[in-house]
C-alpha cells in the first residue's frame, strides 16, 4: 500500500495540542512538523520537545507553510473558527478538537467551507476510541442489541478540573465541553436516527460561588425520531480531593434484542500511596488515592502515550497517509452534537422543552 508523506501543523500548544504534536512526530508518515500558539514561547518550547521543524506565534504562518498538508487545531474552544477556516481555504485536511465550534452559525460556516473546497474535516471526539465503546459499536452493528430503544449515561468529575476548564474558556461549560462526548457516543450508537426533542434541568452553587454562572449538574432527556429515549447527565463538582484523574462514566444501552452495560468509572484501578501521583490536567494538584486510567485523553506509560487521543491521532494520520478507514466524528456528526448540547443548556435555563431542527 502506497504511503503519502505528511507535513502536519499543530495549532495550539496547550495540553492536548502538545500530545497531538508528540504523537504526530512519532508517526512514520509524518516527515515535517510545525507548531504554533498565540504565545510564541509556548510554541517554541513544544517544538523543541516534539522535534518540530518550525514554530511560530502566528497561526496563519504555520498553516500556510509550504511543507504542511494537514492541520490539527487544538486551540481553546472559543478559538477554533479562524485556524479551521484558514486550513480549509487552503484545502488542507483538518482535525479539530471537540466541539466543532461554540455556535451553530460558526459550525455551519465551517461545514460550508469544507464543502466548497472539498476538504476533509474530522472532529476529535476521542472517547469513541476507548476499547469499550469501539466494542459496543461492533455489537450494535452486528445487530446483537436489535433496535436501540433507550440509552442512559452519566459523567462526573471534580470541581477542581471543572474550574480549570472554565478559567481557560468561560463558555466551555460542563454540558458543551464534557457531556458533548456522551451526546456524540449516543448519536454514534443511534447512527442514522435523528434527534427530535430535548428536555433538561440543571442546578448548582459550586461554580457560581467560584465566579462562573454555570450549573454544577445538568440532566437531559433526548427523544429520537424512532421513539428512542436517551437520558444523559453530567456532574462536575465533586470535591477536589475525590480520586478522579478525569471522568467517571457509566453508559447503559437497551435494545429489542439485548443490552450493554459499560462501566467506565475506573474504580477497579485504585492506587493508594505515600508518594502522591500528579493530576495530568491541573498543575500542582497531587493525589495519594487515585483511580488510575481515569485521565480522559489517556496516560503516559513506560515512555509512550496510550489511550483514546493516541489511538484517534494514529487513525487520522493513517487515514490521510494510507487511506485506511476513519471512524472519527464527521463535521455533520459534530454539528448535530453541538445542536443537542446547546438545546440542553437552553432547556435547563428556561425550563422548556426544545424542538430540534434536524
């Protein structure tokens, strides 16, 4: 099989951008790597760590580099639009972190530009690449559940991580930034069935006391066109010392021929130590008791990175370089997920059910 050589630009030198850059640097098809960040010093430090050929504080300079033919946008959520649009204008395939945008108008601009230029765009809903969800999708495709009639799920995490996310981007609420993963998974499992209505309720005091006008917990009921009901909830205000290194999740899927119970809480991997383990997301925070492997993107083990972000990055690069299948979220998938999460926020705010256009 012929392999296409890749030159990859990574836009954003934060935590996930740094991971993507280091993972891209190790892929056999990547012959050139460039990184940028609005903080040119951060970009330079990442370039040194990842072995990038160049770095810049100018995103457009890196996206337009003549050796770059693929772009990863790992900026904060509210900064996705400009670099994605620039890459699409130049016809360079894009992997953008979730969510695709923070408004439907921006998502539609991105989708229109991708269609106009014929440029592939994928969205980084990396939780699809956890083994348990890939296995579940297999069983659903094989018909072992029959027609899905109901799905229930919840995700939880600590207030420390929630506040860290909100400090980075005040609009990246637990619904739009976190529950979005499980809205995507539900839509992936119910592939081809359109969502019709959202009813949600939320409440909270912890984040408001910290200066952010968002709910600590939000729970939603999504009704699909075939009558299937999906119940999803997020609670992101557990005490800061709770042993979560990332999300604790449980998903249950019910169909006419069977059911799936997916325990993603990581309570089966408990570390208790006198030498605390650092939190991967929150600088300076350490735990003497921790649920290992609960870090959402994955973990460093024995000098290499393992987990959903690593697998997703590899699959995307394999897809571009060798044409292999790519089960990542499409722009249309991500737009539908954004519509649902925004409807959840609005329903929780107003107390009214929201009809969906799709």
